[in-house]
C-alpha cells in the first residue's frame, strides 16, 4: 500500500497522542515503558524529519520512499528490542508495540 506522505505528519502527531494514552491508561508509566516511549519518540522524530525533507519539493522519490519505509521498520524493530530487553514483555509494552506497528503499517 502506498503511503500518503502529506498526511503523514498528522499521523505522527496522532500516534504520539495514542502512545501517551496507552502508556498512561493504568495511571503509571514504569521505567521500562518510559524507556520504550523515549526510543519510539526519538525514532519518530527522525522519521518526521525524513518526511519533511521529502515533502520540500512536493515529490517523493523512490529513494526517499525507501528511506522512510526503512525508518518505519527501524521504529518497530527498536521498540521491540527495548520491550524485550528485560525479558519481561508487559501488557502495556505490548499495547505500545501494537500501536506503533499499526502506525507503521498504515
């Protein structure tokens, strides 16, 4: 499926809001969840920059599209690694990962 990169910036803002809601749903954010959120936010920031750069000339080249897809893959991969780092994959971490996977796939 081809991504609509012009609306991508709105999707980034939306997923950031969703992640905050998921993480705070139980009234607490553990150190592990915070570490996971920090990693995701750093990677989303990098992704946002790629999208902004690509949109400067209103043309998304094949190379830019690949870089953006690679960045999305990195977000999911890094988040999964962080979540599994302590050997304890909590329900909250799973929901955060599912949220970011849904974002990356849409």
